[in-house]
C-alpha cells in the first residue's frame, strides 16, 4: 500500500530540538516546478495502514529517502485549492473555497463527516466559525478497537469524541509555536500541538498528514488516528502517576527523591517514562529497597526517566538521542518499518496520558538498572564472573554488598586465562590466598574518572599495600595496567575492569638492577655518580618515591659507545649524571597507555624525550624499549637497547 503525505510549498525551515523552532516568511513559489506546487511523500506501509513518515521542508530533492527503514518517494502535485492552467507553469488557478466539512470530504475523510451527520453536528460546522478541524482518515476509523467503535455509536460518547476534534479558532501551523495548547468544543479538554526536528507536526502525539487546508470558515488538518478525549487530563503529572495503581513504586520514588514538587510545575512540559510496578519488581529486592530508602539514589533513578520536552512516538522516524534530566544521560529512541518504537532497545506501547504539564508513558521496563546496585551486583552485571567466584571463595561477598566507599579494580575473565595455572589453582583452593588476592584489587575509596589524577595512590584492603594510578591524556592505568573506566557506580562504590591481574610488587629498582647481570654497567654508573656526590651515599639516590619510570639500558647499550668513549664516560661523573638523569621520569608511564602512532613528550630529570609507539614497537628517542612494564616497589622499569643521550652530549659526540 502507498500512503501519500503532502509537503506544502510554504517554506517551513525548522530548527527544532523538541520544542524550539524558527519559521521563515511565506514563499509559495517553488522555482523548479512553478508556484503553488506541493511535494507529496509516498511511503509504503506494508499490510495496510500508515506506519510512520517524515514531512520535510524545502528545498526537497528527488532522491529516495528512508523513514523507519522504509523507502519513500517524493512527487509533486498542485496544492489543495489550486489547479494547473494551460500554458502556465506550476498551479496558478485558484479553486473556489468550500466550508470546512466540504474540505474534509475533498481530503477523503468521509467517515468523519458521516459520524458528524449521524450525531447532528454537521450543520453547526458548515457555517459560522472559525473552526479548525483535525479530521481522521477513513483508515484511522477502520483501525478503531471494538470498545472505541461502540463509543462512536453511542450518542453521548460520540459527541464528546467528535467535538474533541474541533477547535473554535483558525489554526495555521506555521503561525503556531510548538507545544501550544488549544481548547476544543469538548468543554474543558485541550489538544497539545507539537513540531519536531523530523519536520513532523502532531496533535496529541497523532501525526498531521496533510495540513493547513484553508476553507471558507476555518482550516482543516488531516490526521492518521482518531483523537481520544480520554487520553487527556487537566491534572498534572504527579497527580496522574499517583492515581495509577500500576505505578505505585515510581510514585514512591518521586516522593523519596523530593521530585514530586518539580513535576507539579505548570510552566514546563516534560515527558515521563514511568516503569510499571511489574517492571520494577524485577529488580533484586535489596537493590529496590536501597533505592526506595535513599533520596540520592531515588533522584538519580527518577531523573533518567524524565525528558525535558514532549516526546511523541509518531515523530520518531530514525535513531534519535534525547537528553534526560540526569547529567550526561540520553535515551535512544528507534523505530522500524512495523510501526514499532523502542527506547534503549525496548518496545514502547503507545500507552500515553496527556496531562496539563506533560506526557506520561507507562513502560514495562526501566531505562536504568544501575542505581542501588552493590559493587558485587555491578561486577555480576559486567560479566566479571571469574573475579566474583574468587570473591565468594574468599568469603568477601557480604563485604562487597555492605562496605561503603570502595573501588574494585577487577580483572576481566580474559585476564584470568593468562594467569599461571598453579597460581590460579592456589587461589581457587585456598580461601586465605583468595582473600589476599582480592584484597589487593580493592581500594578503600571511590575512584571515578572525575577524581583520578596521574600519581594518585589508593590504600587497598591488603594491609600496608597501595595501588598507584596513572593518567595519560584520557587513558587510565593502575599499577601499569589499563583501566576500563565505568561511568556507573554502585551505592557503595565503583567497579572498573582491568586487562591484567594485579600483583603487589616485591622488588625495588635497585634490587632488580643489582641482581641482573645484564645491568652491571648501569649499576656501576649509578655507584660512580653517587660516590662522587658530596654525601657519598651508596644506595640509589634517584630511587626515592614510588611514581618513577626508569629507562634502564643494558650492558650492550653501553658498549655500543665503544671502549674508548665508554672509558672516557666512566671517568666523568658529571657527564654520567646527565645521562642517568635522562633515563628517569618522575611519573609512571606504562606501555598500555601509549597510543599507537603517537609521540609523547616526557620530561625526564634532565630534558624532554619523545616516547612513541609504532605498531607495538616502543621507542624513546632512537632507543627501542625491548622489555616493557616491569613494576617495582618504587616505579616502573622499561629496558632499552641504547643510551638515551642528552642533546648536548649527542652534539659533542657527533
């Protein structure tokens, strides 16, 4: 079936984000096709019935477009009220105007007129006025359910319904702001008009298919559904939610969060996506109880379900992200060719209630399930099953449920596959070993992306042990391993996945160097420099602190200088000190945080060096890092195959 939607030749260029719009001056000339030519968008609706469609402003091209996954085609015809004249471009002939009901029939809405005649309203609308008629198509009447069909056969009910489609004003949509309310002939009941960035205009969230048909005594708009006066209430959002017996849990959250007063405000229009009691009862009982007993958790949950503008499902023709009242939180709306609209991937029934200050959708799912979760529940949600299993072996499940202000740096399941099998067996079979393992992965404070900084330390559950955090641009690490930061935190802490298992370092830089014969010349160089100092110290002066990176050259790297230059260098402690200082930075720089094909300028104790990553080949200036990320008690060691000479020494040697 082909559905045609007229796109008028009036220039209506909207710049709309759910409510804000601009309109330009009238211009009835479409230069390519002549004046008074309207664009008609044809949309195949499958097995009968309109699915959804887009009304676009000028200029319009002839290319094929898609609406909710369906192809649309644009063609052109004379706008209603005009006709083509022989020898003249466009449509310059003006047809005689008719009254509003004759205009309704000219648009093909015969059923609406039949009901008006049947219930004695026809004559009153053919004269006087002005009236604006929102006339449902014949197809809209054919889709009514049995209850609504019976109402249309009842005199009193039908009168209410029919009068609800008539406004005693002359309403031309380009002259009307979005989100305006109109009083109807059905006493006390109003209609809400909206414009959207998709160029669709709605009345009570029903799509206006053909609009602004000027008649002798008013204006006619064709709509694709019968309007129900029972969907509208003069009450506010909170009153409607409170009186619905299926929404009692969300109603309680509004009260606990102190948001109920905000939703009574008449000078705003909101959309509230209200999860039903059945949807919220799917939450774990302890999680739901925490939300209902905590103002901040209730408020965080409620804000994610409130959108700061009227959202009509009929205006969704493609993926759209609508900001909620929660900071940095968006709801994704999508649609398909079957007239199905989803929010966050879940189907929404068009079960809406229009109130004096907004729209309510009762939905059978929650837009957020993170509030009130414990750290343990978050780990389960993130699929960190291996770590959760070890937490249970260690007997720490209740700690992760109840302990306040913790951060878990949990290894991914993939990280566990890289563990030594014997070590894995030990922590799986020994609860005390499992506890020691878990304790080193848990910090005693909440760490999120907004409060991390390079060099931050966090005390762990393991007595006397700390975790060192790194930050390189927007990449984060812990003990030299990449952190995959989560934006959601639990009520008692945060959980972040790490791509490696963390182990407390057991060796210092000094011990590492002195116990490895490959670094004997480096150790001699350090002794030379320290022996020449005024204090005459024998330990590594530069090994103080815990946040250093050491680019340690091998003996082979020293010998590249040649015997003569090497002998000269070891006879000059000042020059050697410059070189050693060029191999140490006062920060931990793990390879996991060095982006591919990027160069980082890193300040050493002597000068700035360039650290780069070319397809996992790590370089410091011209020296290659041949072994990365050896974590020690006082810093990180990268082994290099060449000396990183200061610029003044390089120039001298050249």
